[in-house]
């Protein structure tokens, strides 16, 4: 299983609304993520909008491509895009850049 961590930046004025939207993630979105191979997926949000994502998957490129192929992901990404800074026209999931793991204690 590969561990993947990524960063995004939520707009300062949208942090609370972003947090609230994730209290009730659509059931079909949760199902699609699981089916696509996103396991132990967590989002951590700092008060200044720094968003840290973590997931485990056998193949991140395949897991991301599987989500891109779903209709529910297209709807979710369209709704979430307005919350983020610096997307440069990309959907939030396309803007994710995995960080390089430099240490892990198992």
C-alpha cells in the first residue's frame, strides 16, 4: 500500500463552510472513493486554510484516474473548486501534488 499525502489551500473566508460541507459527504462519493482504491482517506484542515490530505492506495495514478471517470466526482469537484486558492483552472483533485515521504515509523 502506498501512503500519499498532499496539500491544498482553502480560501481564508471559506474555511468554516468547507469544514461543514465535509460533515455530510455524499454517500455515492464515499462509495466511489472506496471502489476506486482510496483507503484510510483523511483530510486535516488548519484554521488558516491549509488542507492536508492523506490516503493509502496500491496505485495512486490508477486510483485518481478511476475517480476522474466517475460522474459523482465531476459534480463534487465542480462544487468544491470555489473553495480553493491557486488551482490555475484545474479541478481540486487534479491539482493535488503528492509530497515525497522522507520518513516513516511503522
